[in-house]
C-alpha cells in the first residue's frame, strides 16, 4: 500500500515541476488555469485509485 502512495506523490511532484516551470516562464494566466484544472483532475483520479479496492 505504501508503494501506491509513493508513486502518487512522485507523479504529482513531476507534474507540478514540469508544468509550473513552463507556466512561470511564459507567464500566461490561461495556461496557469489549464494547469490548475489538470491538477484537480489528477488529484481526483489519484483519490479514486488509492481508495479503490484491489483484489
């Protein structure tokens, strides 16, 4: 179970580092909004997959 949380943390970290660096350099509000929406969708998917029962 711990490996799932570690993988989720690494995935979120990589997503943020990659996308925030691009948004910071380009300084576009619309790009920041799209990244924020993507982060919310990613968090919802991670929550569902971490709470799912694995047989």
